[in-house]
């Protein structure tokens, strides 16, 4: 079960409606269910399950189980109830794909959120609700405590979800240790009419440990799924290692309910403050991934770096490299182009790296080995597949698993002890290491291409077997700046045709896995319960697998080679990691379609303009929430999509303050741009000073408005000037705007007006954005001005003559006013709000922006003024440049409640 699947909010989403929100950092379920009488609880379970004799017998088997405490119950739930539960799940629940380096699974939200559903929604899931309450009932928790001997378990801290492992889904080795988890469980719900066959995959695999905290490379217990089967085990740091094998066939989803029982919470029986599980226990798998690795140390080159290597290659270098490299990569003009690209981007992928003679030899040898190992068929291989010659399994599997080429006579564990005849791939890849990667000639070639002086190296040859192998992200750089050099030789026996074109397309799509991902290290002070969530993957660079492709990134980051699905065939890689110099960070990122941005000549003026949508975001909370609903960047993007405005004339600009959320925004936007033919998206990460950050809950406090609006003005101008290009207009829209009326964008564009805002509602408030107004603002009296000069402040705000948007809107029909006057479509404004704001491109080009300073009434030798900051200042600047500001009082966007 995904032990890392944590979000800032978890949801249960029904197919037809509704998302119920609940914090993932569980403290308690605010709405707990009353105790159900024992006979009703017993009726939920298989007959005789809770009997004392069965309980005692199961406890004996549990205590004697290997490789760690676990048991399997063939039939747990009343069959009729479980069939109804399965039907409710299939017909009513929505599954979301969750994918990180450790798992790929389709999952619902936390079933604790069932408490927050409406009665109508809960009626559709009544049997699932009954099952959930039975599993966390006092009677069943006592049954678990008696069987496992683990003591009292919490009834408040419900922690379970429904998972579907479809084709290609899997879960990599880990020990489930996070927070207060005590017992892990899985209740299997595959099709009861079609027994699950072992060759389908999806089995739970339990691993013994070779030493404290280090699992074996091969599992000792394999438990295939079965209808109504229940498996549970005690969560033990550095000991309860397990995996879920990949599901192989299409159309055979492995459906299950899985979760954890936790230690009691404060106020529950058995609660112990500051509980320590086991002082002698090994670190958990999650802790170990955060520690520095213990891979081989670097080997110093025999000679110091030479400055001449940065300028060219010697005749000896060219001769030695010519035995392996494609001749074009020994041409100085080509190398200069490669070098310019690398210096500019800090990474490069070079195709057709080996010359044809050498590459053909590689393809022949690797495909022969793949055929011998059965990798030309789509099936789940045995864990010891591929051990031959000098190839051995390299683990441990909670960090990595792949085949590694190790010189004859050197072993990595018991699986390599039996003699196996030497094979061609062993000799071939050994020659790559010895005669190419480890040579002075290749060092000189790298220095020329990267313009870096290289001092030391380490390397390994790896084979990634489909359905078995991977590496996980670990903090393995020890603070050093490195140059990764990876020669990838991924092939596919079924489609190795057409000069490898089909194979190239397979790997470049990343759908088969096998890509290398370079990630920003996580915050060491992050809560373990939210570390590495599926939504914030932190990817800085993804290098797709390929055949005969050399990848070279500079890095100080974590590197992970993704899991390889069973359908493709193994990757063979030579890898060299080399110490080097500086690392350059960029804080702006772009994605762009190939269609150029042009000024339209269409007849319809309402869709003629190329628009740039701009938004400021701090983190995932910036998108807002309502009662029972949490919004996200997907909400924002789809809202704009649903306006019907031509997507090819839409560009986006995001300024994100939180680095982790920057990665989430980037990943989501990339997919959105590709899927909907968006012209361009630019995403900036700008880390704010601590003094400028205001908690979202405090953002409306009057005493903080000067600071808040100064900062908003600065950030708006920064984003606008950074990404505005050839677009015809800019549309600012706050991240927590969650609804837009139909046609609002087209109406703004088609009006021909310079600067436009609309009314904004929030809950029952018809006019939430009070920065949009017409008329005078309060001016300090002479006495107040003196206090202002002394820095004693001034209470700025509207006068009694100031009109806001609600004052212009059409009033509702009443008995006293049966025929209200309809509001004008547009009204002139003195100041605009920024909730939604349309600005013509020419106004932006001529200097209309967002002052970060209270400019009106400024005494430059003393204090800043009392007005003219942010969007208020926008209108002041606009009027000075002969542009006008307008409001749409009868058209309103909706702001989230929170």
C-alpha cells in the first residue's frame, strides 16, 4: 500500500458530485460514529471470525510467522455485504492516478471523509460506510489486538482508502513506517466470479532482512490476491519490508481496500505520550532514503586536470575514442555546438553516441540475453532472472534494485554464489568501462564538451529488468556538484525495426518508465507524513530512456531511475559520475507550443486578442476552498478553458512562492498546454522575504493592508514585466477565483476599453473586492498630515461620497421598486480591483503597472503617501497616460470562501 501518499488535503470524490475535505495530518475525526452493538458488528464479518477459538489459533500462527509478524485470513467479510460494497465502489467512486518514484496506483481519498458526505451521497455508499465502521469498531480492533499482540488501537484515527492496481501499477519496497501506524492491512476485492491467477501479478511480497534495516533482494513470502482475503502485518521500522508486484494484464484491475490501524490518540484507552516503538529498531525505509548513501567512493584520476583539455583533443585521444564513438562526435564543429548547448542549459542528450559497428554488436548481445531471460514476452519475471556471467542483483530494494556488472570473483550476496557461465554482455560492458569510460581520452572529451575540469570518477554498468528494477530518490551527492554521464542502451525485441524508430518512440514517451529524474532535495524539517507526496514530485529534469543515447546533466540533486514496466524490455546502461565545478540555478521556466503568437485578423473582435493570463500563487492553499471542497490549479485552468476562448490564443504566467508547489504547477501546466494547444506558459519561482509573507488567514486584517498591498504591487509588476511579450492583452485573475460567468472574457475583449474589472462575490457578500471604486478617497486633515509625517499613521479609506461596484449594480425587483433601473454595462472607475483585471497590451507596454508604494500625497523627504498602491496606483498611472479604467457592475466572478 502506498505509504508515502500524503497530501495537504485528502478527498473522497463521488462520480456525480462533491468533494469532501479532510486534513491529511490526522489528529482526530471530528464527527465520530456511535458504537454499534456487537451482534450487528459480527454480522458484517464471515461467520465465526470473531470466535475465541479461531482468534487464539490465528494468534499462534501470527506469532510464528516469517519473515516478520503477519497473517492471511481467507474470508474476512460477510460475502453478501462485500459484494454490495464492491458494486458501490465501481458505480459511485472516482479514482485518481497517484504516481511517484515508489508507486503507481489509482486511488480514492481517505474513507474517513465519508463522514462529510451529504445524506444523498452517503446513501449510495451505505454498505461501504457500514464496512468502514465495522473495521474500526471496538470489537474488531480488539480482535486485531488479540491476534497481533500489539496492544490497543485507535478508533478515532481512521486511515484507509480504496486502491485499484491496473495494468502497469506497482508498489516498490518499503516498510510502511510513518507517524503512529501500528498495523497495516489489505482487504482484496478482485472480481469474485473470475479467480485471480498468479501470473496476473499484483501479489503482496514480504522481504526478510539480511541485517538490521536492510531487506534481502528477493522476497521470501508471496501472497497473490484473492476475493475477500485479508492480510495484515505489524508495522516495524526497518523490518516490515514489502512490495506489490506489477499488475501485468490489461483489463484485470486489482481492487482492494487498504490502510492502517494507529496507536491510540490522546483521550483513548492505551494512549502513551511520546511513545517510542523500539529503541533498538533500525531506521525506517523513509528515514534511510533521506540519509546519505554508501555507494562507492570516487577514484582520483592519475594526472591532475589539464587546461589544454578545455580547448581540443589530441591525436591519441581521437584514435582511442574512434574505436567506440560515432565519428560526428569527434568533429570539432559538432563538439563546439554541443558544448555551447551544455554550458547554456547545464544538461544535454546526445543520440547515436556509439558508432554503428559497436552499437550493432550491443544490440545483438543484449537482445540475445533478453530472449534467454524471457523478456521478449509480456510477463512478470522471477526475481532471480538475469543472473549470469558477471551480472548480479544490486540492492537493497528499499533504495534500488537492478543487475550490476561486478568483476569475476566478487559477489554481492547469496544469489550470486552459484557458478554461471560467462556471457557476451559481461565482456562487452566490461570493455566499455575499461577502454572508454575510465580512460584519459574520454576525460578529455568530457572536459571539452562541458568546459569543466574533472578530478575524479566512479562508474557502474547496470541492467534494469522489466517488472523488477528501479532506483529511488536518495540524498546521494553529499553536497558535491557532479557531472552525471549515462549511456543508455534501451532496446525492445518486439519492435527493434525501422532503424529503431518505434523503440525510440516507446522510450521517449516515458510511458514504459526507465527514465532518469533529477529532483530537488526535500526539506529536512518536513513532516514525514507529508514527505514526497504524489502531487509534489520536485522534478527538475527528466531524461527519457533511449537506445544509444548519452545523457549528461550537472547536478547537486537527487537522481532516480524510474521503474521499468513489464511490457518493454531491459535497459542496459553504462554510468559515470564525475566530480566537477559550479551548478547554476534558473528560477524561470517556460513551455511553449510550436505555433507562433500572432495578432489575429479574425472578424469576431471578442476572440481576436491573444491573451496572457497572470496569477500569483504561494502554495496549494492559494487556490482557495469552500465548505467541503478544496480547489487546485486544475480548477483554475479548467475554469479558463470553459470560457470557450480559443486556446491557441491563450498564454499563462504563474509566479509561485513555494518551491514544492512550483513543481506541482509546472507538471500540471505542461500536461495542460500539450492537451489543449495552449500557446505558452511561463512559471517563475520567487522566494519571498520572511517579513513579506502574511498568513492567508490574516490577509484581511486592516493593520496588515499596507504591507500586503505593497508586496502585491511588487509581485504583480515583477511577473508582468518578466513574461509579457507580444500578447494583445493581459488578464489578471486571483488564484482563489473559482467561478466565472459565461462570456466575461469575450465581453472584456470585445469592448475595446483599456482597463476593466468586474464585480466579485464571496459567499453572501455581493461586492468583495472593495479596491474597485469611483469617487474621492479620504485625505488627511492638516493635523492628520502632521501625524502622518511623524510616522504615526493615517486611516486611509473611502469617503461617504465614494461609490463601489455594488452601488452601480441592478437592484433586485421588490414591491417598493417593481421596475428597477438596469445598471450600465460599464461604469468609469477611479480605482480597480485585482480579483479579475483586463489590461490592453499597449497600456502595459507604455508603463501601466502596479506601484509597490503609496504614491498619492507622498512627501519624498519624509514618508510615503496614503493612496495609490497596487491596483489603485494602476488607475492613477493609466489616467496620466490617457488610458481609462472601467467596471462591469452586473457581471461578477465568485471568490472562494476560505
